[in-house]
């Protein structure tokens, strides 16, 4: 359910040698956020992938680092409930009483942890704690966070259409789960809006809408992208983690050979990941459909330090509270495309444009 969004901030990162695993805790700050003094020890357990995945894990960790506090992340050996609970326990035993978990795969682990460690606080991003029955149980020491991916995808669709004006677009998703589906549906609606209202002529064919089925098969992502580009697709929106990295790799190789191949990134600004010409900083990332994951993690930590932790709530980060969008800087977009996309963003915020979060049958699955 939709609750009031808390826009807050805090402090986070200092090295700790008492824990082993993959977490390097260092004293760092991110200039995007204002560090705050606190004794709170913040832990994070990564989902599938690495801490520098240019996506979900990295975005969450950067938000934690932005606080400047004592923090640590651990990478589980696998992605089962037992794997996640083991690392949650390791963090708790080492004195970390604020633990952030990015991804729906943590749902049952956090369900158990919130009861077992009642003096700890938990943040689960893109998921609701449940006991395997999908009935949400968000206890007072837990907050559940979701994003309006459909709004973010919509804006990316508008921006990409405005820039390229005509041609075929494609979509590569990872697992066919709600968050990924909403990115796809929102993107299609954005493209349609640009066609209907802004003079673009972009098409999306059913054969170019693909869910690969995982978030870590880089080779499969590269192969799927190659097939789409070979069929004349100009730009591919990827919401697929490592699978998307494969698509980016394929686009970079083509760009190096002078071919047109664009990618629309996801979750975070993936422009740097798409650079294929270091000397000129040229990138194949047209823009990115962003979820401000870093801000979500940061805000919840800040809330805890101010005694305002929204325990028991499910929060939605959307356009109205600036929880989603496209990057502020888009080197591959024209000033006109950026300006018109900003106008659409304001219409979404005001309610003049409503983006559907579900497929009403008019969209390609």
C-alpha cells in the first residue's frame, strides 16, 4: 500500500576487520549526500551479482556509503533463504543493527529475521516480507520499499523516442517479475505517448520483447542483443542485471565498428558502463530508466538517526516524490529531447499524464 514518502538523509562507511566475506568497509562519502555523525552500524547483504554491478547492489551500497557511517556488506555464497539468513546473522552478531537487503529474493529471509532480531532494523527494497505465502507481513522494525518502475520506463521511452525519432526499439528483461514487467510496460507507453503527441515514429515488435529468465547470464544477453540489432533494432531497453551487461557489451563492440547500436540503461545511470571510446567518453547508453535506490537506502538510514524510521510501512518511490526518473545529465540526448522529457515528467507529477502499472492488453507482453 502507498504510504507517505520520507525524504531524509544520513551517515555511513568505515572499515571493519571483524567480518570476513566480500565486504570492504571503508571511510568514504558520496558528495551527492550529506554525511551525518552517528554511531549506527549499517550492514548490507548483496543479492545475486557483485557490489559493483552498475545496478541494484551498487546503487544500494552507494546510498549507504553516502551516509559516511560505519558500514559493511557481505556477499552470500548463494541466493537461497538460508544463504541470506546466514549473512544477516553474521552482520547482527558483529553489532550491525541496521541491515539493508536489495531485492525480492530476500522476502522470506527478512520475514524470519525481523522476528528473530527484534532490536535490529531492516530495509527490504523491491520486496515484502512473507512466509512463503506472499502475504506481506511488515513488522515495526522493518520497512518495505517499492518503486514506480513504469513511470521511470515511460520517461526513458519518451526520451529515447524523441532522440532517435523513428525506427524499431527492443526490450530485454531478466526474470519476468513485476518490477521488470513494469519497466517494459512503462517504456512501451512512453514510446506510444511520444508517437501520439510528439511526432516520433517508433515501432516495437513482439519478437523484440524478450524476457531471458535470469539476471546473471551475460552471454545470453549479448546474444539476444546481437539478434535484435541484426534485425534492424536501433535501441534496446534492458532491465536485466548481468543479462543487460551482455547487451551493453554487444552494443559497444558494434559502436567501435561504426555501427548504430543504442542501449537504454536501468536502475542507475549506466552511461559510464557504456563507454566504448575512452578518449572521447563516447557511450552507447542513450539514457537510463532510474530508480533512486541510493536515495531510498540513504533516506531510511537518516530516518532511523532522527527517530523517524517508518517501521511497519510499505513506501512507494515514484515521480511525485522524485523517486524515479532519468539521469540529470544525458550526453547522448539533445537539449530538445531533454526539455520535452522534463515537461512530460512534470505532467506525471501533476497527474496530467497517468502511466499504467499493469498491462491492459494493449501492450506487448
